C-alpha cells in the first residue's frame, strides 16, 4: 500500500512538471534543473523571413499546441486510472479492517464471558425438574419438545434431539415418557452428587453435565422451550429414606438473557411444600 501511494504522488508531480514545462520551458532550463519535457515553440519575428508585413504563418504553432493537448489528455487519463486503482485497493483494505475489528470484538466478548464468575448458586432439589409444554401442531422434521415426540409415537424415555420453533438450531434433551403420562422434557436432574452444581453464570446459561446422569439443560435452552407456548412444571423429590413428593405448576416460563432469565411459576398443586418457588 505504501508503494502505491508513492507512485500516485510521483504521477501527480510529473503532471505538474509537464504542465509547467509546457507553459514556461525556458524558465526550467535556466534554473539549472534537467527538463522533464522541453516543448520548442518557435515564433518568427514580424520582420523575419516567415512573415510578411503584419501577417504570420501559425501552422507550426497550431500543430504543436494540438500535440501538447493530446499528450496532456493521455497523461490525465493515465493518472486518473492510477488513482482509481489506488481507491479500489483502499476500499479492499477498509473491508478487511472491518472484518478484523468484528473478529476482535467477538473474541473480546468471548473472553469476557469466560472470565465472569458471579456467585450464583443452584437450587437444591434432588430429583428432576421437568416441563410439560402444551403439544404443538407444527410440522417439523424434529419434534419441538418431548411432548411432541410423545405425540409422534415415541414411548421410551431417553435422550432425543428437539428443534424449538425458532432459528437457533436443534439440541439434545432427556425425555421422561413414564411420569404422569409421559412427554416431559427434563431440564435438571440431581441424584448422586457426581456433578458440581456450584457453577458460574456462563455455565448455567449454556448448560452442563450428562443428560443420562446429573445435568442442567441451560437457561438459553430452557427459555427457548418455554417460549413456544403454555408449559407446566413438575418437580419430583426423593430423600435418602425413599420418601417421595412432587410439586406441579400450571403455568411456567423462563425469560431470555436480557431479563436475566426471570422464572415465572403459577398454579401450584402437589404434595411438596408450596414454598419451593
């Protein structure tokens, strides 16, 4: 780029010298600098052999001026082409700088999220927390959630891939096809202490653990599931003496990250304490 800029400046300097040389060629020579272009225009005096009386033959002058004008036009075209070339390369460099800047911003945000470590603690129920959305009648290759998988004929509990009604891509979930009629999408399971649930904000946003063991599905995925329509929440408990209890909420939703994943639960029923939420 630096070489291109010098060439453009040199071209403009030559243009200036040519113009000055054609207008005042003798002044360039007398100054001691070597002439870049020396245009000889000869005008005979009125009393010289080429003129008679008050008239003069100007054919040579006209031809010289025409030739000079032609040369100037070619030079102007050449300089204009060089300037256009420099401008195009400058635009390419600007586009590359924009892409580099965007990449730096993305990496900065990624590093910032990785180093954030707020003192957020997980709730402590030992049994699965699950949602049971109202079945969706939307034709897709993958089910929107476990309730639609059940409607499609899936009857065995296990890990399945779902695609909520958005453009964020599919992800895997654990479907409980046995509890209370089946069709429950499990988003938390704590049963043996094999997974550390004392995690930072980013971990709870993205999810962690093993879907076949202890895990948290992730706040983003939980929001995507509950944003599809009316959902029910069921929480099943079991203590070390095999005593069980459950809590159900008729209305359940989780907001997105801009609202800090605010949880809403209404319409309690069940055998567990209402003070759960």
